[in-house]
């Protein structure tokens, strides 16, 4: 029983002394805003608008009947979430964002 207690004490001591001191740095107050720089006309074959972002990315914004969002506009967007892409698995990189109180869904 003493061996288990001594091993536990040794592990705790190693953990305390091996942990480096961390400096606290304040989080950035604001990140650069992403904006839509261009919007195409609605493509009736795919029901999407092609938009270009200030980052250089091109997204196909979906027309969704139930959200009543309509077309995105040139200007700032918020709550942008890019979920990445894995073309090998057929995952094309979906993204969501808000603009003027409306929520949009897009893909690459």
C-alpha cells in the first residue's frame, strides 16, 4: 500500500514541477471583418448565388425557401463559420454566416 502512495506522490510532484509557468496575454479585441465583395445573379440551375469574400474565397450561397433570406448583399458579414473541406471524401466545405439579421448557408 505504501508503494502505491509513494508512486502517487511522485507523479503529483513531477506534475507540479514539470508544468511550465504560463504568461497571460489578453485576447485580441477585434479580428478583421470578412465582407462580401461581389454577388452574382441567382443561378436557376443550382439555386445559388456566387459570392466572393474579402478573403478571396468564392462561395455558392444557397437559396433556402424557409428562411426567407433572399440574396446576400455586398458588405460586412458576421458569425462566419467555415467548416473546411475534404475533397477525397466528397465533403465540399460548407459555411454559414449572418448578414443583416439573416442566416445564410453556402458551399464551395
